C-alpha cells in the first residue's frame, strides 16, 4: 500500500521538476500573457516607426506656406506638431514639445491636424563687459514668429509673436563665450497652444 501511494507522489515531483506541471488555467494565462506582451511590443515598434516617419518630414512641414486667413478665435484641429525653421532651409522637431504636450502631440503623419511653425531670431540688445579684459560681449534677446496652420484646410489661422527680452543685469561670462542669448520662449509658445480650444 505504501509503495503504491509513493508512485503518484514521485511522479508528481518528477513532473514539477521536469515540466513545471501547470494546470490548464495556468497554461492559458501564460499563453495570454505572452500574446499580450508580443502585441505590446509590436504596437510600440509600429508607434516608433510612425514617429520616425513623422520626424523625417520636418522639412516638408516647415515648407508649408498656405494662404493666411486669420480667425478671431484660434483653435487646435486634431493633434499638433511643432516645427522649428532654421538657417539654410533646415528645420527640426524638439523632443521637449512631444514630452510636454503629451497626447496633444501627433505621433504619426496621419494624425497631424495642426502645424505650428516657429521661426526665431536673435536681436542685438546691448552688451556685457568681461571684467578682467574689458572685452565687450554682445547680448541678444529672442523673438519667435509663430504660424498656426490648420493642416486640414490648409490655412494659416493665426500669427503670433513671442519675445523674451529678459536679460540679467549681470551674468557670468565663461571663457569662450562670444555672445549671451536670452532663453527662447518655447515654453510660452507651448502654453499658448495647449490653452487653445480644440476642434
């Protein structure tokens, strides 16, 4: 009798050691978990590819020059992208915009309902003097011109200027500094867009 009882026990131990001996429910749960993980990885990869495609088209979005028809109450249509025009017909997206605006920021070309074109300039505004050498270091404020484009029409529905003319009375001039430039008003631009009504 004792010998016959020990056979199932030994078989159970061997089963646990060799195969894991999962119940059908555990097997189903494990399979489901693997499928969900695979789907999540696939979705993340697709999102990454869509975002890379979007960001590869910054020059295209920067070159959009639709007619201007400013509206009394600007709005955001769908999801937005910000594109910064740079010298030499270059342009770029800034990761800070996507991080700060979250779900409002487009993740693919197909999602882009609103294009925010930003063109910034440094404007000379006085100078600082390096104490030891009396060398004059030029100081610049920053002016950004913003076009808000409804990409579904497409039309420039609003134009706005943002200026940061805040330069400190005194500042630390590091070796190698040839100019002092105010901080670009990117956060103020994002706040303006974030607070517009959605359509």
